């Protein structure tokens, strides 16, 4: 087992990894930007050591590979945990860690490269029997080629960035007249966001739901799954609320697609935590979208219904230990819901609202709060606006929902506007209670609320 682990991330992510290290009696060393050193984060006080990575801008701190590697080496760490976001899915960084004698807590650079590009990941998925959304055979080279493929697929279609993520580089087209402009817009956005303008095409499935399966492999051909998460309540392709299990899946579907996901993970010799993301068509069929080669923001709902610590297991497997579980030993209990509380103003198109938290309190029965903030902490304009993740667990979906509503109603967060009220309203809608929603539901509901 590692003696010291360097945490190459910030905020709620870093706080989660500090806890995971502490549970294994591992010393956690945190990197921090100049802005975060002055932000009054509790996890920086709990860490064994804290090293300044550079100026506030992420490009000069949390994305500065040289600074991170130097900090890890000089603090005598033998492993680096990237968390999620920043360098977590950067194959170059993973390879550099290996070159410098540091264990990267995550999958191999080769699998990250493969899954980092959507066309390659689609091909890999098809090779192991995962169903994919009907689409182009490889990348598109021109708007004219896109028009020809669209005619074969039938409208509507979606142009997507090969290197995409976070909803960037995506354009829907309902007829041929939209394709040329959409192709130019999507490729330009993809080039600016990812340095890669390559596009491919998928059939646009109306009324789809976003379902993902948590998987975990040991890098030696063994893997398990932990069931699915429902992630359809989104704003601009960004998840806002997640739950496990999904009310849209039957137990037979859960077993079928879970086993398929675990088998694919094993076939790829994947090491560590990963997420198979699927689009569920109105027909009930699931299509593979991509694999995220890291732990997800929403992993706590899976931990809640399984009673397992996925972050801890990441470290154990990276240290060479076997998978802590066999598939037959993984069971599910109750229902869990997670909401992301952001320092944003929903009435101003979710505009980020940095500032200082003057009061902070969230608690309740069956409630878990993952946060890096406390009273006096600063929400920086330099990074994402996440304040906390609130997770409610109960024997049934209704109990979990009511526990979440009460926790949010009783919560006290002062100093910045938040999405607390928005989540309360969502949880009280008839659509949420009936489970009748898709990835476009939030936009439709907000337009009529």
C-alpha cells in the first residue's frame, strides 16, 4: 500500500480523496493554487501537507503537469490521484506519472486514449458487443459527407465532436438545410474547446434518458458492475440531479446491461473505476455513448445503495491489490438521490456567483454531504461553482425524496445565490415523482414554470 498520495485536484474532489486516504491510513498531500490557499477549505487543514502549484488560473496550477509532478516528487509521494476533472482523463499526464516513477491512480494511458475519442470508443464498444446509437462509420470529412450520412440515417441527427465532452461541440439538425452551418459551428466549437475539430454523426433519439453503469476493473481481465444511475435531469447536457437505481429500468435490464458493461470492462483489461454511459431510447433499448475513465461526480449514490467505498477501492487496486468484491457479493439496498448545489443564479441563466460563504449548514436523516466548504470559505471565480453534493438515502424512492426535500428546506447557505430552491421545486413536481422525464425535461419545465 502507498505511504503518501498526492491529490492533483481541488475543492470537493480533493476533500473526498483526503477522506479516502485517511480511511486507509495513507498520508494525503494536496496541491493548491494561490487562490485556494486563501479560501478557508477544511480539507487543506486535514491534509498531511499542502504545496502551492502556482497562480489562480487552472492552466498555471491544476493543469500544470510539470508543477504537479515536481510537487509530488518533492513531497515524497509514490502515487497521484487525479480525482475527476482537470487531468483525470489526460493520457499524457498518466504516461508522465509512469515515466517519473509515480503510480497514476486510474486506468492505463492507452485505454484513456481510446476512450477519450468518441469514434474510437464506439468502435471498441462494438468490438465487444455493446450496442451503439446508429451513426456514421468513423469521422466525417465534410458537410457534404455529413448530408449523405444523414439521408441514410434519417432526421433528426446530431453532429458531435470526436474529442467532445460537457455538451460542447454538439449540434442537432432536423433537416438538410441546417447541416452545413451546424457542421461549421460544431467543428469550430470543438477546435476551440478541445484542439480537435473532428466530427462524427449519430441518429438523434427523441425523448432519450441518460443511464450510466458504474464499473470497476483490476487491469487483469476481471471486472464488476454496481448497477445503474439515472442522470437525465440536465441543463445544457450538464447533470444536475442523479439517482440510483433508475425507475426506467427493469431488474432484467439492469442485470443484462450491467453484465455487458462489466464484460466489456474486463475485455479491455481496464483498471479502476469507470462509467459506461448509455442513452435509453423511448423503446427501452440502451445504446452505448461513451466510457468515462474516472470516478464520476455522482458516485455517492452508488456508494449509498451498495454500502461500498469506491474511492478507497481505487487506491487499493492501483496499489496492486485484487478487486475487493465478486459480482455475486454486490447487492443493492434502497434508493439514493444526489443534487448538486451550485453557487449560481437559476433566474439569471445559471450565472455563476462567486463570493464568500457566511453561513453553511446542511444535515438530516439519511443525508450525506460532500463538500469542501464551511462558513468563511470562498467560492472562487476561477473554477466551477459547485458548493456541495447532497445525497439522500432511504428504503424507497419516496422516502429518499422526502428526506432530500426536508434537508434542502432546512439548509442554510448564506453569502451567495444557490440552486437550493430550484432543486426543491424539481423534487416536488409530478413528473419527478412519476419518473416521467428525459434529458430535455428540465428545459421544457423551466420554460413553463
